[in-house]
C-alpha cells in the first residue's frame, strides 16, 4: 500500500516515514500543501495523511481541490486543533478521518488501515482468495487453516495482490505500491514473489507471462 504524508514538521515526517515503512507501507512525502496536492493528483495513492496547517495551501484547500478533481483517495487529516467545529470542517470538505496532535503512532496506523477498508473501493476487513486468508488489521496469514509467518514486505505484497485478485497485477504497479517506485531494483518484485511461493506454495501466485502476477489462493 502506498501512502502520501504531507506535513511541514520535518522531524515528524521523518518519524512517520520510518514507522510506516516498518509497517509495510511505501511512503512518499511532501512538506507543503501545493507539493502535496501535485503528488496526490499526479500519482495513485491508497491513502493520504495530510496536516491542516501547511505552507502555500492548507489541508482543507488541498482536500477540497482533490475532491473537485475527482480524486477519491481516502484522506486522514492531522491537526493540533481539537475543537468539534475544526473536526466538522475537515470532514465537511471531504476528508475521511481527523486525528489531533499529539497522537499515538499505533492509533494512526489503525486509522489508516481502517480507511483502506472503506468504500469507494470495497475493502473487506479480511481478505480471502481460495484457501488463502489475510487479516490486514491483525497482520496474519493462513493457508488452508494453517498460519503462515510472513515478513512485513511479504505481507504488503500479498495484501496488494489479494486486494486486486480480480485481475493481473503488473510488476511496475507492484513496485510502485509496495516499494518506493522507480529507484528500486527491477528484480525486487520477482524476488519477493519467490519468497511468497516458498512459504505459501508455488501455485498460490500465478505468473501471467508478459503481464504480471495474479494471486490464485
């Protein structure tokens, strides 16, 4: 899952990038509203974590412009303002959730995962393909009822494949959503698909020659 973090507190942004990466997310960052809006409209993200008080464009304006442009990516607003009217304003402009600073990182991650389960793209609480079951909240995987231990990156790759089980997912798309995009070694997807096959069984992930991969369960 790829997340965009937009905040002008560089220390906080660095901490969030490290923490979210450790949780299996691929993370892009921006330090002002205009840069964040540009990234959010040019690239495909699974969720956006957006501060309200930003240079150049505030968070409310960014959300308003995103929704006007038809971008439906879930947005979690961050703000030091905790008044009920502040929360209402953020939700009214089109944000999906609102978290006040200071906040618990554990709660932030839980909020992001909750957003990933919401419409407009239906995101079931538990993913199942054949006898393969993945619980994103508990970060557990089972095959035919037997638990399977995966690393954070393996789990993130499997989760993305299972959320798109209705189609073939290309290597570039997987790299962009599970890793950090073009800077990554082009073979990293193949390597991690190999890791998953060793743990889940070779038939769990099918290769569609010239197109990518499909989870088969």
